[in-house]
């Protein structure tokens, strides 16, 4: 078995610091684009774990030529989303990397916002031209009926996250997720081992599949720790006002609230403050996504980091392989995540 390539190996090859290489691989801000590209290319050449599946640059060019023959003039990857991508969402970072990778293959990534009217009337965005579209990537598209309509269009399609399917049903399409369970279970284990066994969850676990998996991970973590879940501390809300209403009903607080993502956690933080509680003195708080806001709020949030770069590369692989071979079995791919402790939980 060959040597496992590390960040330090890449740094040594390029004569750069380990921190600079880490920033590039994790798509962090504050790095020149030329430097980021050079680091990523070197990581691919050396077989770093994030890019073990990726083509070399020569192979990418060959693939681009084959795809041009296969799809003719259809060079658009249509990105459909219900959110404005100027919003602080993890997918904004992922799409930067995705657009660069698709451009190397001769594709353009065009965004089309799906409105409430589109969903209600089962219509496509007015900007969407099916004759130009080689494939579709869906971000924050959680209406099952609308998504099923998209799946019937006979266009290769990839969902980044998807509607919740607790009964086992799923969309007939490729799906890409961040790994939602392992790090939440680690967080529950760390907290219960440190004596903080009263743990709750905030977030609508039926909002999307990722929220549902995070909620399941919380409950499984409690089961493995042999700690009973106090149902009073499971708050099925996403926004500050409704979270505040539910919190006000409680006679006491848990040791920790795990939240479905960072933005739910920040809303919970504001609701707790509005009720006169201090984080982490009165209750610890944790989120998910490692958004920029999670680092800027006070106290900074304990969270779970999503590697947006590897999500982008995985999306490219899924899209291009589906374009090349539409008859492939549908795939569900999960990418690695990482627990990051900050002041909102008082480092354990």
C-alpha cells in the first residue's frame, strides 16, 4: 500500500506552509485564486484523499472531449434552487468550486431560482431553457412533488440534500450529502462522558433529509450513551420567534442543545438571550455547517465543518458520469465532516 499523502507532504512539495495548504483544500477565504488552484492541482496529482477519485488534468481534458461528442450543444448545467445564493449558505462556497471544475470540462453553471409560484403551479423558472441543459443540480429543493416532476424530465439530475424520506422512499436520482451522523454522535459521546447528559435538539427534522439524519444521530448517540431523551428538550422549530415560544414553556434547560444547523443555532442563541439566558453559562449550544456566522457570533459556535471542496468534486463526478452513462444505478454519496469545538460549549 502506498504512502498516505498528508497536507504537510503537499506543503513541502510546493514550499508553502501547512496552514496555506489547509486553507486551499477547505475552500477558506483569504487566499489568492492562483495559489488555491496550484495547491488543488498538486493535491490531485499526489493523490490526496479528497481527490483520490478525481481525474488528472489530462484525463479531464479527454473526458471533456468525449462529453462534447455525447451531448452536442448542451453545455449548460442548470442549478435550481429555492434560495438566493447570495445568502450565507454552505452551498455558496461549494458552488464556487463546482463552477471552476465544470468550466474545465467545457460546461457553464447557470443559476435559476425556483419561486413559490413555480412550486405551487409545477412550472419551471422562466429562465430555464431545456434545449440547452445537459444536467440539473438542485440546491435546497425540498418539495417532494416538485422534485418528482423534475425527475421525470429525462435530464440527468443531482440533488444536494433532498426531501426527508423517513419511510425509506427516495427520489429516482443521484443524491449528494455531507456525512450527518458520525460527528453528532461523537459530540453526544464527548458531552455525556464529561457529565453533561441532559441534551436536547432544536430544528425541524422534517425540513430535509440532512436535518432528519442529524436528529436521528442525536437520538442514536443518546441511546448508545444509555441516556434517556427528555422529550421536552426536542424542539421542532427552525426560527427565533417560534424557538423562543417553546423555550419559554420549559421549567429548566438541558446542559446542551444540538441544533440542526448553524442558523438554527444562532436563532436559538438569540431566543435564549431574549429570555435572559446566557450561552454557555446556562446552556451550551452547538450547530452544523461551520458557516462564517458560526465563527463571528458571540460566543463562537461549536459546529461541524463541511468540506465544500470535496462536495464540489463529488458533484462534478456524479453529474458528468450520469451525463456519460444515463443508465447507471442511482447513487447516494456522503462526504466527510469534522467536529469543531468552540466557546459555545465550553471546550471539553
